[in-house]
């Protein structure tokens, strides 16, 4: 059976090859007689964990007793670290949501990859609290980089497992192509760790640079869903 026109457009645009495939939107999906795991429960579990992580970060914020600048000034590093961590968690969440909404099935390895990703994201409150207490000094800033680089690795691992679970008909493979953006981000996060010992602000600049490249939801997945909608509801000529 020929591949979906939507997949053909993405694979040709991302350097992939189109094989015989059937793209099925319904969940659950049958592949070679096996009932595929649903993606909605994994999305719901991830949403719950990340909501708890953000709540813990908020509870760690120290509220000044007065309105004077002298009371607020010691909290500034924690507020900056909180903002950066909140944005990063939001980036992981939005792209995770787009990826899982595109996936047609989940297997056991993908579940473990997702847990690995969530483990490192759950350490965000720890590292931003450390930055809040110690300021933007090498060790806590490098620790923040270590957490983000491992979370980025977890995201890449999850992406890979979802692609393998879908096989040659993988929707995600059709969308992400060579995954250069993911690997560049991973490398910049990793570069921030040694950079923190040269200057913590160089590391922070690298972390912000990565965030800026992802702050807009991944347009690769948005284009996929737009093409799906246009294919399902073609305009009348």
C-alpha cells in the first residue's frame, strides 16, 4: 500500500525514503496483529509529573517580608533561575506534546525513555534552588547544564524509541528527518558545563541561546498536523 501523501512530502523534504506504509490516525492501532499501546496515557502522566515539578519550583521561591530592594535583591538569582528553568520545562513539554500527538504507538522502551526524561526534569527544582542559595557560581550553573543535557538526551532517546516502535511507517521519522536541531541543542547544553567553570555567564548565555531556538513550538510537527488536516478536509475547488 502506498505511503500517505503527507508522509511523502515530509520524507522527501527531510532526506528520508518513502517505503510502503499505512498511516492510521485511530488509537489504539494494530500492527501485525499486535495491539499498540496508547499514547494518551503517556501524555497525561508526563503532564502530571511536569505540573508537580513546576509547583515545587514555585514553592521554593522566597517571598520577601517587605517591599524594599534590599529584601528582594537576594532573591533575584533564584527568580532568574526559576524563569530559565520554567521556560526549559515548557519547551520540553510543548515539543513532547507535539511528538506524542504525532506518534501512532508506544512500546516498553519508549516508556523507560520517557521516565528517564522525567527523572532529569524532576531535578530542576534542586538545581535552581542551589543557584538561588549560591548565586551564579560555577558548580550550580554547571549542574544546571548537566541536568538539561541529560534531559535533552532523554528526549532524543524517546524520539528514537518512538521511531523504532513505528518502524518503516514512522510518522515521527518523516517529520524530524535527521534530527540536527536536537543534536545541536544537546551539544550546546553540554558545552555549557565546562563553560561554567570559565565564566558562569557564558554558560547561561548558551542555555538561553538553546531556549531561544525552541521557544516557538517545533514547526516540523505543526506543518505535519496542518498537512494532515488539509488532507482530511480538502478545500473545494
